[in-house]
């Protein structure tokens, strides 16, 4: 028997196998490099424009752009949409072309190195704190967003002071005007944060696939941005409420709904929906009653619709790009999840785990480390639950298996439902039907197989090794 080094991984990397790769044509490699450079240039320019928007230089550029394009077919709304939402949509289009050229496997391919390398996405900077384990890249993002909020509010405060100084007002009216202007600026900053808020929660997002971040990991960025955005919007509304209350016109202003310009009542409705989502998403509430958090989070539709009615079409263009990509992802997932799958067999283990063998759609491709979303309409028409795939793609083309730990209310009801269906099982009918999200989620990279720190490797990986 050959002696293997303790440092040598059990599974060899793909690039270590001679002749396993296919050489790409020169034009494909060149096109990939060009697309990657163009996407980075567009993203950096777009992010820098948003970051520096409070400055006089960028504000003047913005006004010149509006004057030059407001006479076009789509007017001011189309001009602002092209400026603030067009770049992220263009990156998504170019990213789709890049994925088609590169192929799914090559995108996530990692080059082997004999020496340890510093990676921003995996190098931990904080391991204990309110954010959990934070990598160097995530810390850079946190610092940049914090710096943007502080810098933007400071720059706008200076502009507000200069604006108020033009009017000869008593100190009371001056303070109220400063308070309302501060609320206006906080709302603008929150609107720019909303442009990024929906990007991490698009499960099939091209952007997440480009940077190889699994959806389940990207949701933490949505949580962080959600806390920041709702804090800004809450202060935005609070400053206006205090100012209107001092002036004695609070009720009239809250019920105001203008056809042109800013409508206050839709803003109140949007803020209330956002506050409900924010409060129920806090760890203390979410862990105790997850269903309350889940169903309350469906108010995002109310939040977005009334936000658009509150700010108007041209201001909503600041955040429309990310929201459009999220809604496109929801529509595609809705179309992909229309197909039902049958439970071919079920097995209950003494440890309280349920194994379901499902019929697999022909267009569903998965790997040994993936997971899928399942919906059982006999239990709920809204709830989708993620489960790890316990089978290997090599086990068969027409079925897959998932392991479900019976812990909560939903899994307990599923266990009883499957048990009752098993007692009434016939030879011609399946046990039960489920709705399967027609996508496979999870890390698609192969380079992490030799970095599993669990005492027991997943059964699906062991099956792949045995094959």
C-alpha cells in the first residue's frame, strides 16, 4: 500500500489531473478578460459616483447630465434611471455573457499553490462580535458603508447650514428647518443604501455567481444593510415628525398625498411596513417565532410599492436597479418552481431524521454539497424550507434524496403527513407531492473539498468518493 502524506488531500484537485481540462480558444480568453475589466470599471465608477454624490463636483456633474438628457424621449426619469440603475443592470447583462463564455466550472476554479496565500474573502478579521465572523473583504465593505453615511451626512449638514443662512429666520424656525433638511438628507442616504439592499437576496443572482458567494452566505449582507437602511429611514421620518409636531401641523402633513412631488402618506405606510419587518427580524424575535418573522417579511412588497409612491418615479430610480434584479429573480424562481415532484420513498431513522427520496426533474443539476428548497402545500402555500441533498449526482438521473431533522412544527407535521401517506400507499400512486424550487443552491466550488473540518464527511461526498 502506498504511503500517503498527512498533508495530501483525499480528493485531488481538478487541475492536478493531467489532461482533465480543455484548452479554451484565444478569442474566448480575450473576451473573458475584456468583460471582467469592463464590469469592474463600471462597478467602481458607479460606486464612486454614489459615494461622492454629496460633493459639489459630483452634484454639478449630475445637474449637467440632467440638463443634457432631460429633453430625450424618456425625460428626467429615464435620465436618472440610466445614471443610477443602468450600471448595475449592465453589469448583470455582461455577467451573463461572461458566465456563458467561461462555463460554470471554470468560474469557480481555483489555482493550486504550494504556499499559503492571503485571501480577502476568507481571511478572518473579527471572530467575535455583533457581526459574527467577519473576513477582511467584509470589513472593508463595512468600513466603506460607514464612511459613506458619516461623510454624506456631514457634507449635507454643511450644505444645510449654508442654505438656512440665506434666509433671515428666527431661531425657532431656523432649528425646525434644519431638522427637516436633516431628515430629507437622511432619506436620500437611505435611498442609496436601498440600491444595494436587495442585491444579496436574489438567490439566482448573476452577480453572486460572478464573485462566487453562496446565497446563504450573502443573506448576512442583506441583514447588515437592512439594519442600516431602516435606521436611516426611521431617523428620516422621526426628524420630520418632530418638526411638524413643533409647528402644529403633524396630522395634516401625515395624511398629505400629493399627485406631484413627495407624498407623505405613502411614506408613512412604507415606513410602518419597514418597521414591522425590522422589529420581527431582530434575533430575539426571529429565533423565538420564525414564522412571525417569515410572514411579516412578505410586507417587502408594501414597503417597495409605497416607497415608490412616496418619493416619485425619478427619485425611485436611485434604487430601482437592485429592486428590478430582485423581482426578476423572484419571477424566474416562480416559473421554475411550478413543477411538482413525487416522494418516491420515505424512511425514518431512530435519531429523529427523515429521509425522502424525490423524483428529480430532468433540468435540475446539483452537486454533492448542494441544497434545495421544498414546499409542501398541504402544510403551507408560502413556506419554502432548505434541505441538504444527501444523495450523489452519480446515484441516478431520476431521483435525489434529502435528510430532514424533525425539530420544529413544520418538520413535525411533515413527518406525520408522510407517515399517514405511507399507511395509505398504493403501488400506482406516489406517497406525496411536493413543490421543488428548480434551482440548486450552495457552494459550487470544488477547491474546498480538502478543507472540510467536520468529523463526519457528508454521505453525499462519500458516495462520490466511492463512485
